[in-house]
C-alpha cells in the first residue's frame, strides 16, 4: 500500500482502502486491493503498470465514473458516491477533468466548440468563452479555433482535449495514457503542456501510463503491482 500524507488544511483527495472486484461465473475477480493515497492541491502523480493491471479502473473510480467495491474516496471533503445522480453529474463536471488516450473530440464541432462542450451543461457558463480562448492560446491553437478536429494532427487534437478538460477549472485532472497514440515529438509537447498547465492551475494531477519516459517527468511515481499500489 502506498500512502502519502498531507496536512489537514491542504488535503484535497483522499483514497482509503479502495478495492474493486467484478463477478464472473467462477467467482469474483479482484482488480484493485486496499489502495490508499492522499494528495493535495498541486500534487502530480504518475501511476505505472502493464496493460490489465487496473490502472484505468482506478482512474474511473477516482473520476466517479465507477464505484469501488469497498473503501472510500473524498475530493474536497465530499464523497462523490454519496451524491444523487444529478448532483454527481454536476460535481464531476465542475471538479474533475478527463484526458483520454483517444481525444474523444466531436468531429462536427470546431476546436472552440469542442473546448466549450463541458460548459453546456454547467449551472453557470459565465466567462467560458474567454477561458476557452485563453486555454487555446496556452496550448498554441488559438489560430485554429475555427478548424474541425479532422484538420488537426493527433498532437493538436490532444491539446484541444487538454484545453477542454481544464475549461471548468477542475480541482482534479485525470489522464489515461494521454500520449499513447502520439509520435515522440507530439508526445513530448503534450506532456510538457500538461505539466505546465497543471503547475499554473495547481490542480491535483493523476496520470496512468505504461510509458516510463512519461512517468519520469512526474515528481511522484507509483506502480500497480498485483492489485496493490506501491512506490516506484
């Protein structure tokens, strides 16, 4: 079990004894076992492990997309799995940003429209357009804001996805192999932008990867080994 302690006033994400198993005809298969981790605003952690080790499952649990079988998670003092469905959707939209290996952009929408998608269901979208333009400028794509995703390179599409993940100014930023489909140069660009934007916004950044070069850029590195989270 890997656990990092933070002071009570700075503690923002706390994972305590989280396990996950799935039923099968031959019994339950345990994917995660008794995982605990404490992170504060501004922390960045890379979690490594081979395919099938449970990295994505852990990320989906942290993102309140899938409940744990046991254990608790609190983000900014709230347990998302204790919220009603509508409250959970609003909490996830505001507090959590996602960047996946597949950028998941809407092909019929422009770059700017894609970045603004999370604001469409927000209670308030005041200042969203200005934030979107500022983010596109930071990722070097302001001049491409009227283009469609098909007109962009893979690296550019992932930079749009990063801007989209940050448009609601989330506390927690979750990344699942964000450079996995990119060439070396594009991967380096996206990784640098990701860490720069994280530092400037003081998010809690959790990234899962099997790429040791990407993980090496992070100050805290953990590994999922035999269902347990251990210090790398």
